[in-house]
C-alpha cells in the first residue's frame, strides 16, 4: 500500500509530503517510494502510533525524527524543534506525519510561510484542506503565538 493512501495525504511538492497515520506496510514502503527522511509529530504513546516505527524507517536507511506534539496543548517550542529538523532535511525527500495531518498541516504551513515559500493565504488554504484548527482547544492560541513571531520577523 502506497503512502499516498494514508489518511489526509497531501503532496506539497516533489520533496515534501504530509499525512496522517500510516500502516506498517506503508512505513516499510517509504524507501522504495524515494523518501529519505520521516518526521513524526505523534507522541510515542498515541493510540495511532505504530510500534517500532523508528526501526521500520531506519532499516531502510531513512532518517527518522520524532517531535511529540500534544494535540491538546501544542507549544511554540514544538514548532521551533520542527523548524530545526525541517531545515536539517531541507534537501531530502521527506514525509511529515501525525495521526490525521492536523498537527502537521499547521506546522508545515507555518514553516512554509516562515521560509517565504507560501503566502499567509496559501498556508491557510493548506490547513483548511485538512481541518479547521479553530474548533480545537489550544490551536487558535498556538497559531496566534507563532504567527506573531512570523509577522515580527
């Protein structure tokens, strides 16, 4: 099963894809699909986490990064960690995932804005193609804090 069949899969460009949770089979196929790095925003104790994901990914020679983001309480520090990792894998084909592509769509949109790749409108459209963070605790405040830093940069 291809990564493109993962929940809320979005191909951003030739280098970046985002999605929700993947099956073991999808994780095991990432190398054959050309992925060179995986960034997982799920806490390891999430019911959506795949046991042994890190080993499945690394066995294929793919870099693995986990930044556990509490869905109910995302923090600017989590986003800062995400920026550091995204910058590190900037020249690799990367899959960024979480449970439903909710965390990821917000984090990646903010990142693309910060790096001048997307306008605010493009970032909002990408997020809205997956979900509406305004309906979930913690997300409006998180967006407000991070966007304030982007607007002041």
